[in-house]
C-alpha cells in the first residue's frame, strides 16, 4: 500500500478530505503517520480519532516528539512514499527535501507563483488577493523544494471571485476546491501518473 505522512498545523480540513477520499475508496493509500507542530488542533484530534500515530515537531525531548531535522529517519523507517503538507506552517529543512526530492507536496490556497512565500499563509493570502482586487483565485499543489512555495506546480484549480465582498468569502471558495485538488494529486502520484519532462510536470490520464 502507498504510504503517506501528512504534516499539519491547524484545523485539518485537508486531512479530513484525504481520509474521506480513502474511506470512499477514491484513494488506495494509507496515512501511516501525522506530523504536527501543535498539540492542540483539529488535525491532531482528527488523527487521534482515526488511530493514526502522531509525531509532534518540537525541540523538547519527550515521547513522540521529534526535531524536524531528524524527521527523515522516521519517515524512511516508516517507508513513507509521499509527504503531504496539508496546512503545515513550518519550513521543511533542506535535509528532508534532499531525502524526499519530488516526494513532498504542499497545498497552497492561491494561484502560485503569485501570493506565495514566507508569511503567505492562511488569511494573509486571501487578504492580499482581496486587496489586489483579483478576479480569480484558487489552489495550487506543488512539489516542495528548499524555498517557500517555490517548487514545480503539479496542479491548480481556479475559482471566480469577481463578486466576493470579503477575504473570508475567498477563503471559503478556495477551500472547497482544495478539498478536491489535494486528493486528486495524491491519487495521481500514488498511481505513478505524474511525470516531469524538461522541468514541466505532466499528469497522465
Ligand atoms: C489550507 O487553506 C491550505 O491550503 C493552507 O492552510 C490551510 C489549512 O487548512 N496551506 P486545514 O488545516 O487543512 O483545514
């Protein structure tokens, strides 16, 4: 079975979208572990309710606590095929990117390469999109490299925001497409249907 590690920091709606996709057998994968940088968050509760082992990213040395710089050993031991950043806010250390080149993906709630980079997360993104008076926004799933939100884009989904009155409305519309896009990309990767040719990512049918 294709094995995922899902990294989270927040409410966990994208983790739930993956779990739902597994339960309806859209995805033939298992979530072997969840890494979280907070003890108290919806995503951790969700993992616990599905009996998924959680590692806490922290400098403290307690049971199930781990330094992100040492995560690659754990992920290799667990035979993880793909690391999915689903709302994870910490930067992925270079050594992890080196061990898992093109095996770490991130979902970003805007159409990259716009509105990405350090500090561009959550409502910061949607506020910037709103203030720029954009007429479309969307979600991007990309490979993770050593620079925030910079890796090759795998797939994107657009939403019309011509008529929105607030950044919150943008967030709600984008989140809806995120929940379809992320399982879709995981499915394609797990089926080995993603190729990179001359730096461009292609999705096979
Ligand atoms: C999502 O909008 C995701 O794109 C971003 O952080 C948010 C996480 O939401 N990276 P959730 O925790 O999956 O509900």
